[in-house]
């Protein structure tokens, strides 16, 4: 009986390892060759140079045409050309973009900008924050040509952002945010659980390169 019971426990243990995963395989959204699967709205552009996405001019938005996403991790590897440059990763955009300002006002921009002291900006405008809405829990962004890895985790109404493995943002819809101060800051209000994603090209003076844009779906079944 002892051997039979041990065998049964071993079988149950093997079965447990085959339970449905909470994560699915990561999907690369940029192949390093062209802009297939992406579309651009607004001024400026994105180009592919030496296997990297490069921002040109602005302000515009390059969005993924594969449709809205929810319950996923978005992994972005990027670097700046200069000591500091400005860009952003847009999430929770409620509908397919036709111009660059709807995503600003109705989605969230996960900021890329390590110098919030410029102009009228402050901690609400630093890398890894929801632009002008949240303050950073830490400031791990690397300057200039150093590569950074940003992971944006979307789970229902909760948004978490990690930069170089350090948590910068943990925000759930409905939590308090500061009032809108500047005309170019986003309108306040709730964002959808499911939305389109995109990358910002900010201006002629801001050049950012993206090496990886990948999505890992979360949950018990693919969305």
C-alpha cells in the first residue's frame, strides 16, 4: 500500500505541473525589419534603422494595429540618443487612433523622460509614471545611450510599471490624481480595461530608439 500511495502522489504531482498556465508565450510586435502591424498618425514618423525603431519629429503616434489588449505585460526595450530625450508608451487607448491627441486625453502615456525638472514639469512627468497623473515610487531610468527595459503590467483596472526591474507605478482606476495644470496634460477620468497601445514620437529634439516591443498575455485563456 505504501508503494501504491507513493506512486499515486507522484502521478498527482505530475498532473499539477500540467495545470493551465497563467501566462502565454510572449509575442514580438516589432520584427526588427519593417513596420508591419503598425500605423502612424500625426506629425513626424518612425523609421527602422539597423534593426531599431527610431522616432523622427513629432508629435505623433505609432500604434499597433492588432487591436485592443487587456490583462497582459507589455515589454519595451529602449534607449535615448542624447543624454535625455522624451517619448512614451501609450496604453488603454479606448478606440483605434486617428490623430495623436485622443490617446493623450483618453488613454495613458507611460512616460519616457528622465529630466522632469525641465520647464514646468515635476515628478508627475518622470520615466515610468502615468504622465502627469502618478508620482514615481523610484527613478531607475538610465540616461543617454544606455538600454532600459520597461514592463507595463495591465490587470483589469490595475496598471503597474517596472523600469529596469524596479517598480515605478502601481495605480488602480479611481485612485486620486492631481488636477490638470497644463493644456497639454491629459484630461482626467477613468480609462478602459481593454485598449490599444502605441509609441510616441515627441519632437525634432527628442530621439528614442526601440529594440523590443513584446506582449505576454495573462489569464486562463488568450484574449
